C-alpha cells in the first residue's frame, strides 16, 4: 500500500472560509488532496485556493486553463497580491442546488528542500447547463518542506469535504 | 483497505544528472500503471521535453497523441501528432531555479493484447505569467505486446535530467471492495 489517509474535514452548518491541514507528517513522498466543494457566495464564482506553510506573501506563480462548455481560456499571474495557488472553480449560491465541484490536487516531493513546491490540480463542476473544466498549476518559490496547507474559498458551504492523503514510494511496514 | 496503489520502482537523479531513466522487468501482475515525475532538464530553454517510450520501441509509427495545451504566453490550443513518442512538458534550464515539473502518467491495461492508451497531465511551471506550460495528453502506443519496460529521456537526445529529479512507477490493482 502506498496511499494513506491523513485527515479529512467536513464543513459544518456555519460554513467555512478554509480548511487547514497542519503538522503534516513528513514521512511520505507526495501529498494528494481530494475535495468536494460548494460556496455560499453570490455574484460570480471563484477558485479554490491553496496556500502553503501559511505564506500569504508574493512568493507564488499560478497558471490556469479552463473550458466552460463553449470556449477555453488560459491565464497566469505572478508577483504581488497573489498569496496562493489556484485550484478549480467552485459552484456558488446561484449554481443549481446540491451541486458540488470536485478536484484532485497533487504536490510532489513535499519534504524535498532542494525543490520549490509545484502544485498541479484538475477539477471543476457541471451543473446541467453550466460549469467549468479546469487544469491548474502553480509554484511556491520556497524550498522548505511543507508542514501546513490551507485550502480556502470566500465561504465554503456545509457538506464541503476536503481530504489529505500521503503517498509513499515504498511499502510501509504494517500497512 | 484494498491494496490498489503499489510502488514498484523509484529513481532519484544524482549529482551527475541522468540522460535517461529506464524501468525494466515491470511486473505483469497489476492492471494499470501510474508514473509520477518531478523533473527538470538542462536544455537552454524554459521548456524541456521528456519522452516516454515502451519496450525499447523507437519506431515513430507506434506513437501518437492528442493534446490540450496552454503555453501561458498564449491561449489554449488543441492538436494531435503522429510519429512522436509520448512526452511531458517540464521546466528547462531557463525556468525559475529549483522548479521542477509535476507530472503524472496513467496507463490502464498495460498487459493487454490491445493497443495501450495513456493519459498524461503535466506542468512546466515558471515564475512568470507566460513561459509556463499546462498540458493534458491522450496518447496511444500501437503495440499489442504487454509493457515490460519504460524509458524516459530527452526528445532530442541532447539534454539530461538534473539532480533531485524523481521518477516513480506504481502498479494499480482494480479489485472489488
């Protein structure tokens, strides 16, 4: 076995602006986050964001490609005012009821102090007439081992779930 | 819990770099294969091309792919190619220091006597609004032989993988719960 559940958070009735995984074990090789999310905000939809080790500074570059069922676009950002990496877009208040978006976020070699940390994600949602398919990536310009991850959104709705897994490159005794 | 993802091999590139990585004698006891790659190449560009070939087959007629790609200097595009091996877009020497790819290859039914299909997701990140790559490939290997070895190297046979690059091969078992 090489994939192990580390933690799961389910958002309660009050909603939440984010899920933080702290004190992440350092004995895996890769990390993977799997999520099912919905927002309560009105207006326009937004992304799920990934922030590493509590760093909200100007230390990220992020890039994104999406299709909305009729066209595709791509764009990127770097420099000031970023503070996190994009993951997929999230259904929000005006999206069809009970529709949750899903996604998978991969972070490789998260304890390797010779590498900046690159995050790649796929995700999106379909709401029977609207929706997005997304492929995103970003880099945190820091070689520190990742010890905490914030997965955030302006306001996650109840029943949103975010799970963190550790992946090894060797079998773990007793697993 | 089911044993569904099993590590088979991992290679980490040492200080001298590596011109190629090969996984030989791949066990035939799984249903699917997954390759996870975190690499950077030493070619003088923001972009490097890591090819993937199987069973030592170099004949161009065996490989083809269709892709959706965003070079963040421009909009997304989609195209296809025949005659080139499978490959991953990864950072080259001109990309941001210490930045490596985040790439995954999934190959279902690798022991099948049908042609082999793969899905590749890869990112060549860079600290710039442009000059970074996001790509998803659907790729075909037109061989009816089981996959017993996988080789990764530079598309142009001139660049190498740099130190700290990692390549991991997993076996996936699809089994009932």
